[in-house]
C-alpha cells in the first residue's frame, strides 16, 4: 500500500458531523443562531478559498520561474538551487491541492447549512433581526445558567454580568425562569430548535475556478 493511498484517507479540518453538531448546532442554539454561525463559517471559508486560489496561482508562477532558471542559468550553483526550488514547489502543489479540496468541502457544507436555515428564517428585516437576536441571546443566557448550575452548583459572576446587561424585560423573564431550576433544565434538555436536520438540501454547482466566489 503506497503513501498516497494512506494520505487519501486523511481528511483535513472538520468532518460533516463536527460541522453540523459541534460547530453550527452547538454554537447556534436557536435556528437564527445556527444561521448566524453557518454564515460566520461560510465567510471564513470564502476568504480562505480566495487566498488559497491566489497562492496556488503564485505557486505555478514560482514553478515556471524555477524551471526557466534551471534550464537557462549559466552559474552552476544558481542552476542547482533553481533545480531544488523546482522540485520543492512541484511537491508543494500536492499539499496545496489537498488543502483546497478540503476547504471546498467545508465551504459546501456550511453553504448548505446557510441555505437551509435561510429558508426557515425568510427575509431578515431590521425588526425581525432584532427579535431573533434577542431570542438567541435569551437562549444563550439560559444555557450559561444551566451550565453553571451543572458544573459549579451556582450561577457564575460572569453569567450574572451578562444577565444584568440585558434589557429589563428579558432579564426579568430569565430571572423568573431561574426560580424553578428543574423546569428550566427540563426546558433546555427538550429544546428542539437546535436540532440539526438529518440531511441538508443539495445546492447548485459552484464555479470554484473563479477567485471571486460572489460572482455569478
């Protein structure tokens, strides 16, 4: 069994399970929270791919330049260095292609997530964004409270500081929920908005050859 066969089984970065549950699902909490997280991850991969594509093109230029020097350089030592550069840059293309491949894979997964959650949320007006943002942070604060209870047996100072920074109506709702610890924990354990669908819908093909992924 050759090295390439083994390395082909090596997956860079996150698996789909990690992307769905341990990144978007875990961080989001609510549908809107999951949408925001999917967009954050999608944006990172978009920026990453743009940089990777440009670096790959630069690598091709470096290879052509090294090859030219290798074939035309009269000085023996410069010619030998050019030969080493050519070998090194050529070997680096395999790693570059591997990174691009797995970054594309992650990009597509977060793109599918974002499209799915967007279909549930619909149009985001200033009013709906404000409402969904408040719901998300109310969920996150309740989650912080429950984590504190389960890990420390009390609500931490940090959580109280976050709580007291919220609008009065939200703060009173959460503090009222805190009066019945078992009910709040039961709510958290049975909260279903954070559930990741069994399958995200497929998306249309994307022209990854374009450096600007927002074109078209």
